[in-house]
């Protein structure tokens, strides 16, 4: 779900960001995140974030970037 927040309405924007990330980063039921690992692109941007419970991989976030360096997409698998 995409939510548009008018410029200058920072409290609404922070709540929208928190809501989106909370869903994206939520562990599966009965699991909890105990460790994160990261991989990086050659330009220093984040390529993947992996969330683990001990040694069990819970999910991976894959980041893609626009040519101007802005974040294009985050996909969870």
C-alpha cells in the first residue's frame, strides 16, 4: 500500500514510514530476529539485509537503486 503525505507534514510521514517498515520487517509468527547481516554494492549502497533467528534465515530484503542514488525498491523474500 502506498501512502502519500503532503510535504511539511512530518509527523504523518514518520508514522507512514514506521507503518510500512513494521510490516516489511515483521518476523514470521513465533519467531524473533536475533541477527542481521548485510551485503553491499560496489558503490557502497546496501544490496541485501538478511534477518535471522540464531542461524535460521527468516527473510531477506533486497534493495534496488535508481541511477541518481535514490532508493528505488525494497523487496522481501
